[in-house]
C-alpha cells in the first residue's frame, strides 16, 4: 500500500535525475563523528528506497524532567497511596476523572478524558526498562535511542527516517517544533530533519538577497562540521520556502493558547509548537514524524500545584491540536504519544515533591487508537528494592507497535530486536 | 541586508589590491563535488580550503586523509594567537588583536592565567526586594561587562562555570541570587575545585535550583546529591544509587541566608494585594542549620562513618573519576570536540596532582601540543554568546548588549536560562536549521546597528577567519563589491562559527 504525497515524489525524482552521489557522510563516519551528510550525499540512500508505506503521522510529546505517573493516571483504590504520599495524595483521588473503578486521569486532563470517553485514548501502564537509571540524561538517552545498553547513538525516530522514509530532499519528513536544537530522538547520521523554534520568526530577516547568499555560502564546507552546517542551511532554506506556502493556506480551527499560567521551567510553548505541527500536517508538507517538548516535570519540590498546572497545560494544547486536526479532516492519520524519561518515586520527600522514579504510564491519543488500559497496573505494595514501581511493559514494545502498526515501518531493523506488541491501535497496518 | 553590495549572483568581480582568493576552484553549478575533487587534484590544488597569508594565497596542500578538511594555519605564531583569543575570550577588536600579536602566544597565555578577573560594576537593580527585577537587566549587565572588561578570559571562565554549575532564573525565582551566583562564579573561576565545591553547595541560587534548601536529614531530597556527583564532579556510572541516597543525608541541613529585613511590596494595585519580600544588605551564602542536618553514620563511596558536607566533597575529590570528568569537559570546551583518552588522562593527572588547581589545569591545556595541533583546528563551534559578541566587536557595533541579550534564545543560549541542569550543549549540538538561520539573522541585525560607520573589511578574512576559507566563501568574498557585503559574508560564513 503506497499512497504518496505528490510533493515527495516530485522532489525525489528531481533528485535522482540530478544523479548526485558521493560520500561526505562516510567521511564523517571515518572521523568518528556524528555529522549529518549533506543533502546531495544522501541521494545515494534515496535510490535504495521506494517511498513510504502509508501517509500516517506520528507526534511524540516529551514530558521532560520525569513525569509523575501516579498523578497522571491516579490509583483510586490503592490503600498504600495515602501512606506513601500524605501531602501529595490529598485531593488527587477525589478530584480524579475516573476511567474505571481503579484508575482516574488527573483532574486537569479534561479534554483528554473527553477523548477517552470516545475511545480515542490508550493508557499503557507500567512502562519502563530493565535496570533503570535514575539519571535524567542517561534515561533520556535510553528512551531517545531505544537502547538500554547505551551502545546506540542514533535516535529511534532518526533511524526510522533513515531506514523507512526517503527524507532526502524533503527535510520536513521529520521535524522538531518549538525548540532550537535537534532532539536526540531525531538524530541520525543518514537522516535529514528540520528544527523550527517559532514559525513567525523562522526566516531570513535580511530578505531574499541574504537567503541566496547564505545558500551559496554553505556549500562544500570542509571539516568535521561541514556537512552538518551545509545540511542545516539547505534544510532551512527549503523549509522556509515551504512554510511560506503553508502559512498562506492554513487557518487554525481551534483555540491554541499559551496564555495559561506559566509553570516554572516549562519554557516551551507547547500550544504554539503543536499549532505549527498542525499546520505542517494539514497543508500537506509531507511531514511524518514530529517531536515537541514540554519541560518542567522534575518536581522534587512543591509538586502539588506545579504538576497540576503542567497537566492542564498539556491538556489544553493536546485538546486544541486534536480539534484542529479533526476539523481539517486529518485526525484519522495522526497518532499522538507522550513519553518521559522516568516516573517519580511513589514515596514523597520532605519538600512536598518526589525524587526520580522508574516505571510510569504513557498516553496514546488520536483516532488511530483503540481506547483502553494496557499493560499491567502497578501496585504500590510491590515496590522494588529502590522503592520504585517495577516495569511491566518494555518501552520498546510501545515503539514497536507505533512503528509496525501505525507507520508501517520495519520495526526490527529500527529497534534491533522484536518486542511484544501491545494492541492499542484500532486498525494496525500490515507490516512491511 | 542593507546597502547595495549585491550578495547574490550577477555582480562582477571587484578588482582589489588585497584580493582575497585569486584561485577559481572548479566548484560551480552542475558539477558534483566528486568531479570537483578530481579536477582540483589533477590541477594540484587542495580542495578543502583556500588559505591566504599576507594577502596572497599560499600553503595549498592536498588533504592527507582523503577527507575534506581545513588546512591548519597553526604553524604560524599569528594564527596561534588568534585561535587562542577566539577560544579564551569573546572576540577581539583590531587593537586587542594587535596587542596580543605583539605579545606573542606564550606571553598571551601567561597574561590570561595570571590576571585576576576584574569585578563587574554593581548592578543598579540589585537589592530589589525578593530579586524581583527583569532577567534582561541581569543579562545586559553581564554582557556590558564582558564587552568592557580588561579580563575577558575571566568572563569566558565564568560562562564555562555558569554552564557547568548551572542554575536558571526561572526556578530560582530571585534575580538577586542569580546575580550573586555570577559574582561568586567569577571570583572562584580560577581557584581550586575543593573550595569551589563548598561555595557551589552553599550558593543561595543553587540551594533553590537543586532543592538542597528543602532537604533535611530526616527526609532528604536527592536532587543536589545526584547532580553534584553526576554533573558537577564524577560523571554518570561512577557511583551507585545508594551513594546518592547516603550523600543526600550527609548534605542535608543547608538553608537560605537570613534576610536583613523584609519589604512590603504591592503586587496587584487594583486589588491592593501586597506581599513581603526579603531584603539583603549584602551578598550572603547559605547557612547550615544543625537541627535540620543528619547526625548519624552514612556509607558513602565505600566508607562508613559520620559525614558532613566537606566530608562528602573530600570523598568525591578522592575519586579518580572527578579529575577525569572535569579535564574531559575542559578539553571539549577549549581544545577539541573529541579529545582522546590519553590526553584527558594526562590533563586529569596534572589537575589532581595540583590539588585541583584550575590555573594549573588551564595552563596545561593551553600549552599542550594538542591545543595548537592541526587536528584540533576548527573542531569547536562558538557558543551563541561567543559568536554574537565576536561579530559585534569585529564591527565595533554600538548598543550590543541589548541586541545580544534578546537574540540568544533562537540560537539556543539565553544567559541565566540554561535548557536544563546539564547546562548548555557543546559543538555539534549548536547546529540546526533553526540556529543557522538565527545566526545569519543576527549578522543582519548587528550590521544594521552599525549603519554608516562600518569599518574597512580589507583584513577581515585574515583577522577573523585566519585567511583559511572554503572555496565558496573565497568565491563570494571575491565577488563582493563593498565593505558591507564582505563583512556580511565573513561573519555569516561557516568559518566564523568555529573557533
């Protein structure tokens, strides 16, 4: 099943016609350096691939800092909760939005609860990996690379771009919105992706003359960063031109607001980032893999209000995003998934917060989802020796289902192994 | 782009006495780079870069390893001095460069290491009750000082420590504390790690940022304990979760300094809402409250017994991983993106033998053969702040601090506002489609700020790019017809982003 979006086909054909093949990427590899080969070098890979399997889209939302799973999906009837969390458990149970008798969503997740009621939300509980690290940066890297052994350097979405898609020449196939740097999940030596912090300012303030000059300037740059610079500039100039067209035709059909109460350290404008994601999706830019981040989840201290605010912020942004996609008739194509480097310790600390934990639930949202609870519900009376929740679902099982069932990509090649599938999709595509 | 320089095609090559690149490498539309490579090699010309010395092109050589690389100019004293300045300061004016060139490399190193950082002027807003003033004031204050100080290396080290022992104004929520932290980091920047770590631990902004002010012996908060080992000293993998929990106990009990008084401030005029905010007459460190501390025995990094904060620090300093971790980070910031293990080990050994003296470590770094090795040339990417200030100073642009304070976030660096507790990333992480556009836009903005008084561009490729240019940069500079266009190409070039 191959349903191509026209713009991709056209560009690849142009690309192949030009017959541009050589190996700056290999030079980067030889230097032991994770540089990205320039746009022309990648044409060699384009020749190996025959287009995308379907036109499904994935949006990953990173909840950075370690999201408290117990305040996201609240245990309503676990008698151990109050003892572990005398300060934090107070109203969280009584206010929670029940999804059954045992579990409820955080009271600020009203829009997501509305989607749950329509069968469009899957909650996968107890997600983690063996021998968890409690370091933010090590665990982020594990989730980004999909490799708890820490040998893999490329991101799982970057590898997906490099192996399952032909992103060469159409850099919007993978895009990080609302940030300035390439997220680790999208990094790959052989993949092209775009990073756009703010659409309104993404462009050359010096106008077309400057754009032409720097386009000529960033070509054939030597050195270990040469290919990286050249690719970044080529990607930027092409994306800026695409966005000019998109911005002219896109009319948001939802109320995206970042004017909610600012939560400390949540620097990203999640709603604005998701609005840009919606624009890229509904205007047919060929975008496939999107990544956005909401920070501020490292709640060691006075977690109560902070976490509730973050939940409310997430909920309003995701709610608007879904509504916009649905109004544009694109909701059937888009799977939204949350991830976070770890959950938090079930036992609260003296600062009214929680320290770094282990397993936690993930949310999968959208029309492709078969709503319900998946995985093994964690028990607060069977904690591991570090006082944390043991995992029951390897996070790569979730990746595998997304890759194989939603994107139709060869998950074994990307993840390096096969994991148990979790049937959270309503109509998984046939594996390639 | 202002001015009629004409940056894109169609302009004629300007005849010029200080002609930039006399050679026309066969890299043009319609040719693949492989064809260009073949043609260039046949003609006996190095493809990687065009090198200019003394106004004419010299030193063309074949790339030795088959990859396209910059041709290192570091065989010359002048190039070594310029690289030294790029890596230890925030760019230079023509006069500063001249003075360093006449001093020579060795004397420049001695001067940098032996001159104590000049104290910045007092920030006018400091002392505002509760530190309730805009972070932009703090950013501009620091940038103004960086631009005017006689000791920019002290500022470069202050920025290094700001990224290492990092804190952000959002979580700290008190700009007075952030201001104090900046003053402390500068004063301790070239001292020894042991005395630095006690100042870091008791720093009021740090006490808030990593929650140590909330931690008690009875119910310790692990945040500071973990990052002290993982990010500040030993690095991940060199300690256990038990060590984190045990040192969290040993470190507990610190509190914010007692305010001298409180001021009542109206926070909402319409509803007449007032709040009390702390007032400090002078900078203070945090205080240890024995009642909140842990008094029992802990087992930490292999030894058991009662342990206080100094004991935790000393035990961390007794671990070989600490010197290796710091030396590796310094090497990646000042020498090369991927320092080899033997080099890091030799720096670490020197550092540890000197009782963790930063001056000794930095001296070893700057005088090591690796610092001026061809393989290290252009292996570091300028941070946004370095890039912006270097560009502004090269042009002699006025009112730089305001422009720079506002422009950094799109490139990924806003002072006092690091992305997370790991501080800012380095090198390749600064390069993305978003950041290259923002860097170019900064050049446009800073050139607009210079207006008519733009300096001569005659020596710009020499003094700011070492005369080592890519074929494309050389070609565009050659085609440019006026100072504005040549400055634009110089500052927006990939070469200028490197140090």
